[in-house]
């Protein structure tokens, strides 16, 4: 077995690393990021909408939750979606549906699908 030396990674200071890091011989990494208008996002939007319809009576601000979802959908369909706008709408939507666990989870999945959280 051949010695190849140290291949460790050391990150110091107040670094904040987000993303793939690898070391070693013949390392291969693949990362897939679905676009905001991708199939995952469309499915996640449809799921949140269906759950909103099912649980609207349980939500004190159901009408506002629908508007927040419409904001997310509109921005996700833009050629150059604004992550700040989607983050704000998703945060509001998440607060409005927090009392229904299935909806809260669906909103988290939607955020991940549109690439602003998860």
C-alpha cells in the first residue's frame, strides 16, 4: 500500500463552509440543485395548496396563507427568482400554518424545493 501523505482538510478561524468538500485519491462528487421552477418545486407547491384547502378551517389566517403561497409560486416561476421575496413569503406562510403539523412540514419541503432553506 503506497503512502500518499496527509489529505485532511483544516478550516480555521471563523469560517462558515457550506457545500461539498472532499479529499483523497479519485474523489468524485455530484451535486444536483433543482431550479425554482423544477418538478420538485411544482409538486411541493401543489402539496402545500392541497393541504391548505384541507385544513383552511383550522387556520385563523387561511386567506393570508393562500396569498403567501401565491407569492412563492409567482416568484418561483420568474426567470430570475428573488430568494429574499420567497424567503419572506415562506416565513410568513410557515408562521400562519404552524398549528397544522402536516402543513408546516410541507412548507419546509417547499422551501427546500425552491432552494431557500430546508
